[in-house]
C-alpha cells in the first residue's frame, strides 16, 4: 500500500461524537429494505467499487465530526481551532479577500459553518490576520489579510506566504501509493465514511493528540521557518522529525538549532505535528500546511460520465478548438479513479505528450457503444444523412472510414478542394479523406468526452524527443495495452507505464531511459577471457555475486561521481531533494559515505522505499529523504554509462543458485569482500539470465584452476546441509535482504542506517506494494485463509504483548466504527482493521522494513504459538507461528491483516519491544443479522465482492473476548456508505441470498 493510508491521517485522535450521522441497523424502514432487495441480482455480478463518501444533505448539524465543540450560531466555539483554520485560509489567499466571503470559504474547506462569534473576534486576532476597512460606509465591507508583522512566536512570517502559494505541492496528505487501491485513496474529503472519528483523508493531521511539548521561551526566526517550510514542501506526504538535522545540514550547510526538535510546537504555523507512536514522543511526523488543501482533490475523483462538468476555461478551450456550427460542447475526459488504469498506447512523437486511450467501462466500452450507434444512425440506406457540403476547419464531424463500415467522430484540421484532413478525436490519429465521407455530427454524439488523450512519461522529461528513447518506446509500447501508474493528475497526467503481459512486469519508462546508454562503456565480457583487478562488491544470500571490472565506463563513472560530490557540497538548495519517488526512477544515495547511482525498485508507502545501487549490486531499504536528484549538469553523461555491477555465478559447482547454505555464503564473503586484488576467468555468458559464470580467484594466479574459490568450495563441506531448508517461499527475484554480515558488506557511512547487500531482481515487479491493503506487501499474496485461526496456546509470558485494541461497547448507541476489511472468506469469518489507526500501522511497517532489512540473519529457535516478525514478499509483518514444517517452511498468521502465509524459517526475526506497542490491528468478525450456516462458494464470492478490501462502517452487536488478542471475535453489521442514494446493508444481501438456498 502506498502510504496513502499513513498520509491520510485517519484516526489521529479518537472522536466520541462519531454517531450523530451513522445509520441505524434496527431502524431500517421495511420499504427501504425492500428497495435494496429489488436490486439484488445485479450485485452478484458487479463489485461496489466507487468508495466515494457522500456529502451529507443535513443542513443543521456540523459536518465535521472531528469538531469537539458546537459551532452553530450563538454557541461557544474553539478559538484556537478556528484561528488555525483561518491561518490556513489566509495562506491560500495571501492577497486578501472580503470578510463577507469568509463563511463560504470556511464552509467549503471544512464542511462546517464559521461561528458568528469568530467573525466579531477577527479584529482582535492581530497575530492571525489584519482586518482593513474600506472607504465604504457599509461595516460589512471589510478586507481580511494575513497578519502584517510577527507579533508573537506563533504568528506566521509574511515571508512564507509567497512560498506557500506558489510551491507546486499536491494536496497535503494526498496519497501519491501508489501502489494499491487503498481506502484512503478511494475516499473524498467528506464526512460520510468518517463517522466514527476517522478524519477526512485530505484534512491535515491534528496536533491536538500529540504529547504536550516542553515549555520553552525559544522562538524561530523567519529565515529558519522559511528554510524548514522549503524542506516540507518537498515532502508533501510528511517528514519524520528525526530526519530534519541531517537533511537541514546537507541542504543548507549549517546546523539545525538544537531547540527546534525539542519545541516542535513552534512550527505550528507552517506544519502540523503528529505522533504516530504515542509511546515514543520523540518520533513525530511533520506535515506542511498545504496552500492547495481542498482545492485539488475533487477533480481527481471525477469519473468519465456523460454529464461530467467542465471548468469555464476548459469549456472555452473546447468550444474554440472543437467547435461546430452549433452551441454544442463536448465534456472533458476525466482521468479514471483507478490507480492503475489500462491504456491503449497510440503513438508518441514526444514522451511529454504520449497519445493513449483509457480501456474499460465508461471509456473504451462507452466509445464502442457510441460508435455502434453512429454506425446505425449513419447507415448506408437512403434515409441516412447526406454528406456535409462545406466543412469548416475546427468543426466536429462524423466520418465514414475507408472500409465503409465504421463511422467515427473527427475534427476537421484542413479543408482542400475535394478532400479533408481530419483528426479522429477518439482514436488519436489523422487522415486525409474525401469530402463525400464527412457528415454533420448529430448532437447526441457530443455527450461522450474525446477518448484520445495525452500523458507524460515520468523521468523522461529531459529526453522527451531523444530519437533513441522514442524508438525504444515505439518498439515496446505503441499499439499495446499497458498499465498506467498515475503519479500526478492534471491536464496531462504524469505516469509510469508497465507491460504486464510477461512473467515479470516491465517498466517502460525505465526501459526507455536505458536506451540512452552507450554500450561501448559497458564492462567487457568474453568467454575464456581473464580479468584482473576485479572488485567483488556484493555477495548475495543465494550465491550470486556482483563484480566491478576495470573498464572505460567505470573510470568515467568514478570521475563524474567525484564531480557530483563536489557539486553537492557547494550547493545550498533544496532543489535536489526527491519529492516524487516511483519505481524505476534513477537518483542518488550515499554508499560508504559517497553519493552513488541508485534505482528505486519498490515503494513501501511514500516515505520508505527499496533501492538498488546499480554500480555495486547492493540493495537497501531507505527513507525518501536520503535520496537526491541527479543534477541536470551531469544527467546525460551519467545516464550514458551502463550499470557497472556485473552479475556473476561461480561455475562448476554442484549446487544451484538459491540453494546455498548460510555458511557457504559467509565463507565466500569473508574471502572476497575486503579483497581488492581478485581476478576471474569467464566460463560462460548466459544472455537470457543476464549472468556470467566465472572462476574466481583472490589473487592474479587465474591460470591454476585448483587455486580458484570454486574448487575450494567444491572440496569443502559447505554444501552438505539440506538445501531445501534455505529455499524461500518466493521467487529468487525476491531473496531476503537481511542475511549479510554487516561487518563485511554494509556500507559504514551511509545515512541513517547502512544499506544491506542482497540479491537483485532480474526485473522490477509492478506488483510490489501496490495491490493490497497492507503497507507495502505484494499484490499477488498467497491465498487467503478459509478458516479462522485455531485457538493457540498462550505465548511465552516473557514476551510482552501489545495492549488490546480498544473497541466501543457492543449493542449500545455509539457503537459504530469505520473499518477496512482486509480478508473476507464468508459471512461467518472475515477480518477487520479499524480505519482510525490504519496510518499508524503503515508507519509501523515502514519502521520494521528499515530495521529488519539492516539486521543480519541469526539462528532462531522457532516455536509454535509464538510471536515473531516475518518477511512476506517485500514487507515485514507481525505474525503468530502456527506450525513449523520439516522442509524449513513455517506457517504464520499475520496478526495485523488476518492472512495465513508460508515463509522460510530464515525469514523470521524476533519481534522487538518497539514493534509491540501498537495493538494488533486484525480483528476476526462474523456478520450479524444472518443465521450461522455452511455458506456455499457462490454465496462466499458474493460476500467477498461486496466487502473485501473495502472501507465500510461496522456496527458492533457483540464482542467475544478471549485470552489472546488474535482469538477475539466480533459480531457486526457491515454498511457500505459509498453510494450517494442509500446505504447498503450487507446482511440484507446475504439474507436474501440465503433465502434462495
């Protein structure tokens, strides 16, 4: 999951006023239930997928349920909260506005009426705003501006306003992860799904739940605040406070004053402070107060509907460019809500303007339906319309294709004597045709937006018209259906394209970037050739090694990296901070204290990611603030050099890669990693695996095969152990990152933890952390459980378990909670996660990745019914061991997600105390309102389609307590509130289904 959930800040503090607008399970009128049952059949074939919370139609009650005090007229209100909000509004409208407009703006942004008493108090809030009277005698005609001068430590500096209004920052806390359809990404900034205290995903996190900061007379200078805000602009999804000192030092070449971290409340006017780990007040996340909040999120959620609205500017452009001799206008094409829509790539003469079409319902399917209707309307019989006598340039027309069968919408580009050049607005190409094939476009064919649109390929902007890039793109993408990861939504969305038709997903953007490489700078590889002065840079846990061979490319690389080191040292700017990471992106990170080239291989939310040092073959998990953009001055030369890490395997060994014992791996590391005088002889080059088989020597005596490490290992007892024990339960492309000796392989000077050497995926996988509710787990996870976990014996008393998850009383008013269903087997068994603390879980998993990916593998006595940390695909999870198999595999139950997995015993680690503070988030439940029964597979499928991986409202009917947290079971009603018209009660659907059995 991208850190969409962590950024959404759902449930930053609990709210006891959550039940004002919640549905009542027992108060459903019979008529309403009947209405639901009438529509039942369609539900068996269609998933409820538009998780859009509806705007409440109530006018008398406050819409923001996070408001703890009344805000109606004449009622007392919270001045601090209103002041903070007005400060945010003034940050957005720094040039001022009429006071009479304030209530409307306030209501639009916060879904709540501005207290009338607050308007009267504006003139007294001189540290927040300045009220200026006009020449008019009307007292209501007042102007409101940001505070003129900083009169108190908490007032904003006027110097910050230009930055906050012009910085190109997406809506604060908006998911960018993305890697899956996280519930945070599916909710709009309304209150309908935030009934039980979960805050709206696009609202900034509140600092009210944070520990009380120490009192201090210290203040921050305007210049210091400006620098800090500049850093926060780069990390719109939040920045850990502990990263500030080094980041500030690297960026501005001066030390961050020590009192800043001890007095984070002094930053309240430029950011909000959240403490996701209440037990550790030193772990805080800073979120910049976004000037665009509330302004950019709505468009993203629009779908491609026939009645979709357009802005005045868009409408004007459409009318000018796509006009016809009538007042008809075509609505704008809206970007699909899915994070990974399918697209058909048409062509690209510039990677900043790739022409494509979206595939799916409402897009290609709606287009096909329209063209079928057009074919019938413009038929070949005598009653069909006559050709257009005098087409005009820019006019929208219907065109009969050359095959005489298809009728397509087109725009006239150029009118000739007897021919017309037209552009097919739904297919993205031009053609010269006869005038006899051009017809007037009937008004009913103006309703569907033009389907041909453009996108920009991320990372290729500087090389958008490079012939080698365009040729590569033509070969790999043109005419194909691909997946598009949308990084930035706008008029021309920024995307990464993936070809998922093969076993390994291919990143098209990264492949096009590799077309810029100069093959003459690659390391020389010839069979039977010997090479001296070889450096072994990495030994992976599966026996793969990575070497650097002396070459012209390596010499040039080292020269450029030295220049970049000097350049970074001389620059005082935040320009090179990486604010939008994505898979396949090339950038810089520190390796052994020096800046080195890396490629982002996996995202765990927006703050933690996996990288590959492409010139040494070392993989690491780092935080995003440790990355830097490649300076434009060096970008072209650096991209021309192919990766200098050569993937090798030792030849003539009886064991295959992936079957090495830990002892064998450690022996080889100790022999070669600290040796600079290795030599090797190439035995075979395997192009398909991109690997060479070599005989490796620790000196220059490569003429004597008996001196090779291959021979020494073959003669030893290093491979006597049963190899099956060391096979992971996943593909070799995802070998553990944790089994290297830090003494021999971890870079000693890397920032905030040393990267750890691992094996390198042959190709990056799209399904990394993208398609599941977990904070970064692979989308294609192992199968879900079909039975609840068996009741285990109690774990060892010496291991302190997290506290129990707090739940409201069952069966009482106020028993509604927002939940996310992570696993659904059937109505008798599913697993809920409380929406309130979802972001805390994502933060926790990010911390576990950083911690465990840097720890080496140690012998561990694995016991049944004990708690551990386990690596499942690319993530570390808190698990309960259900069974230890004889082949080295372990059956585990994910305590936060409710899934059963099989992992290698080498993938388990002790669960340290720091990761045992947050209550286990997975809660087993059964559906209320239906009788327990043996559910059929068909019924189970219907249930899963309605609830699994969806945000819902749960009403607690009963709580079955148990000695262990994973044995607790809830009985709940589930309500889908994503529909505008009505709430969907899941038990109604299943009861109706049961009646048919």
